C-alpha cells in the first residue's frame, strides 16, 4: 500500500521567517503487528510516541483504516498536524514496517 503526497509548494512565510517543507515535514518508521489477536502500532524512535522505554504500543481497532488510525494517534498527541503519506517498506513474519510522512504539529493548545 502506498499513498502519495500532494505536489510540494514553495516556501511558506510565517512570523517573518521563511519555512520550507523540510521545516514542517518529517517521516518516521512505524511497526504494525498483532499481540494476542489485537492489532497494534509502534512508532520507532519518536520523541513523543515511542514511550519512555521505547516500547509503547497503541492498539488499533479491528478493521480500522491504517492511514486514518495513525493520523488520529499522531494528531491527538500533538505529534503531527496531519499525515501526508504511508508507504509499506517490508514484512517480517506478522510484523509490517511502514514509512509515515507527516506535517509537524505547529503548537500544543493550552488547556
């Protein structure tokens, strides 16, 4: 499964500073596997989503669209503004690796 990104646009001017896509876009590897019949995802080496011991897994609802589920996890945790693409990389047994590309979250709202 490969989702493609929209064409890149030129620099963005914000707060008097010119931003390029490399300033606002990032990518990460995610692992998707099953634990006891429950599908789960792990974000590799992500500062917010990997967990303190780099072993945090998020459960995925059965039948849920992977792209939408990953975007929801990233956005609700203020790790991304949105997900741009999801690219399948490889499979090792029941574990599948994907590259997720996303636009970084610009701010965390005050509660």
